[in-house]
C-alpha cells in the first residue's frame, strides 16, 4: 500500500468505512495539527486540548458513515472539536452570558495607532489573547481565527448575535490596550 499522504481524502474515508487502519491514520495525520491548533485557541491547557483532540477524532471516526461529502472531513472534524471545546468550557462553569447594555460603537473610524499595534510581535498578541477572560477569548478566536460568522458563534454558545458582537469588540479593545501597554514610551 502507498503512503497515506499520497492517498486522497475520498480514498482515506473509503478505507475508514471499510475498517482499514490506514484510512484512520491518514486522516488523523492530515488534520490533527490544524484541529489541535483550533482547540488550543479556545482551551489553554495542553493536556485538556489533547484530550479534546482525541475525543473529536474518536467521534468523527465513529460517525464517519454519516459524512456526506468526503471533501469536507477537515471542516467536519474541526467543528466537532470546537463544539467539544465549548462544551468543556461550559463544564468548567464558564458562562457566555447575555450583555444587557451594548456600549460598543461601530468600527466607523480608522485608527492608525491601532493598526500599527496589530503589527506587533505575534507572541505579544498571543499572550494578550491568552490573558482574556474565557468568554472573550472564545468569541475572539472563533471569529478571527476560525472565521465563523457572529450569528453562528451565537448559536454555538447559546447567546445573541449582539452579545457576540459586544464580547468581540471588548476582547479586541483589551488586546489593543495590552499591546499599547507593551509599547515603549
């Protein structure tokens, strides 16, 4: 049999459905790193992120017969992982509460200072995001890095679109402030 990196996704899924380990290994090797990175943007603890990764692939493989489009396996397993990450946060009693008053203005004006701050070192940005409260961090990561629409994030978290929007803007402001605080005077 040829190496799994040379087998396309459709063939790997067919191998999984036929019960061949090669299919499972190939899909895992192809997608595990990207899925793990998505999990880590929500779950900071490495061991917990690794557990969620394993659970996500376990469930994806257990339900692989339900996958309709072989080309969407990567997105499917990532969605499973993100949902499991959010469930994990909920078990830790992290609430994604509604925000009563919306005090965030639209992004009408362009602020050159803010734009310059986003060119800071990647580690500074990552650290600023990691220091956010879990709810803000989750919303920011799902929106910026997973590129999910705010309406979909609201449905995933059980909160309104307005709350997602508010939490995103507040998270963004905190990250910007953290980066400003790191800039030399």
